[in-house]
C-alpha cells in the first residue's frame, strides 16, 4: 500500500527571502528558493519528452517567482520572471523537491560545473514558435 501524497496546509510566497514556503500537517516546514524551483521545473521544455532529452537550466540564480496559482487540488503553477510558466508542480513533486533538496541541489551544482555552465549566464538553447513568434 502506498502512503498518501502529503499536501501542504499552507503555501507562502516570501519574495524578500526569495523562497516558497511549504507547511505540512506533521509540522514539517520547507523553504524552496526560486532558483531551485526554476531549475527543477517539470516542464517538457526542460525535462524533454523522453530520457536523454533534458535541457540543463542555466542562468537562473536571480530568477524571481512572480506568482503562485493553484491548479485544481493537485498542483501549483509557478510563474517566473524569465517568462517560464509552463511547468505544473504537483504536490508529490514539491514534497520530493523539499525532502531531497540537499541531494538534488548538489547534483545540479556538479552538473553545472562539469558542463562549464553558469548559474548567472543563461546558456539554455532558445527556440521560436512559428505560430506566435515568441521566444522561450
């Protein structure tokens, strides 16, 4: 039997601290910084459509989280200052990002270093949508 997915009792956007705070019924409180949330976006743009298609998210150190919108009773939509708003963050993902923060962040920093990339300079490949001409 699987245990139920923890759903936060409270979600707070703390802009001065640059964190999204998640409070759970068991007394757990997690603070996930904006860069971390942006780097681990679940969107297909970053994760790809199949294994091996992931795109390393770079240049996100100063990204701001502009808004947090509930999506039904299962997720949050996070809207970032770099225009990214396509990833839905289900409760399970947010809880896993919180619980495994240190491991995931260390993994990201190691990957950035091994690829000679930067948290300050965005080297993410850009593409244009032919339908609307907007850049992502």
